């Protein structure tokens, strides 16, 4: 469920990379005339190697989305439920049974991912289920470039979202997704485990070997990329992952919120009968 996640931001791991991408003196000035901002960010993208064709397709005629700004304002704060209240709305018998079915269906794939990245299958399937009901739920319906340009123009977190916008252009530039598939949620999250574009670029893995990182339709790429994010940030196979452990801290790069990470761990344990 998209709205379950703190937009502090969805994947906290992207904050560092995105800020690096956009805190230079060349960053476009936020606020003011929207079309002038688009022109400036387009020039920055071009100087960073994005083709004029991609820039034109992605940003030509782009408009502000006030619903996105209003949603962003409403999502500024942390969870106000207890863990027990929250987990009861997110991890029920139906989702647990669905997750167990995914463990069986993708057993060979998950074994390969465990061997390469050292992240247990139940953690990956728990995240997958919480984010988009194993790819069957809501991955977002908004044009990513409209969302990100709107948020980048807004001065509240312009550096972050300018970085995300440039990363989204790079996704198209390198051929991972066409413009028509750049559809996501209210902060520009994309795909079955809801990667922000900078995480898509940084952690995305072409695990099915088709030459693209495809996080909307390729289950192999989705699960391997999720494992790569956790592995890169210190997750260790065979070690506990409950609150207070090193693996629990490694999951902070997925989401800052303790309650969300506790829910991942709880769901993972339920999937394997613990």
C-alpha cells in the first residue's frame, strides 16, 4: 500500500545519493515561474548527458500537479499508530498466505538471489507484499515526470527532487523503461517495491539478463534489486533481523521508520512460521 510508507522519504537510502546529485551550484532555482524552472532543469539534464530527445519527451509540456503538492504536505509526519495497531492493518491471513504462495512459486529465483546477495527470501517477499501486494496491487498511477518536476519546483525539498528528476531521466536514457512506463506514486516511486529513481539507478539489478533493469514487470529484477539495496547497506544472511539488531539497522536504508521495519520483520517471520 503506497500510503503506508513515510514520505520522509520512501526509501531513506535515496537521500544521500539524491542530495549529491542536486546540491551543486548548477541546481535550478526553485519557485518562481514553472516553465522557466523546467527550462533550467532541462539545461542541467543536457549538461549531464541526457539526450534532447529524452528531455523533450519527458519534460515537453509538463505541468504542475497541485494534488501532488497537497499530498506531500499531508505526508510530512510519522506514524501515529502503535505497532500493534499498524501491523494489524498490514499483515493479515490473506497477505501471509499470498506471501507463502510467492515463496513457493519463486523458490528457485529466491534461492539464486539469496546466494548472490545474502538476503533471506522472507524479508524480500515481506517487503514486496507490503509495498504492492506482490506486484498485484497499487504501484501508482501518476506520470513520474509530472510528479517529480512539481516537487522539484517546490522549494521545500527541491535539492532532493531535482536529484530524483535527473535520475528518472537517466532511467529512460539508458533504456530501462520507456516514457509510457514511467508511472508511479506521489513521490515518484516506481515499480513493485517502489524504488525512487535514484535508488533505481544506484541499486537496480538486471537479474533476468535482458539488458534492462525493469522494476515494473520483471519479478527477477524487482527482488534482486531489493536484495542488492539491503546487501549494499550491510544486511547479513543468517543473522537476526529483529529490532535492535544490525540487520534491523541495515533495513533503515529501506525505511527510516522503526514501526515499518518492525512490520517487515514480523511479516517475514510469519511467512516462515516463526
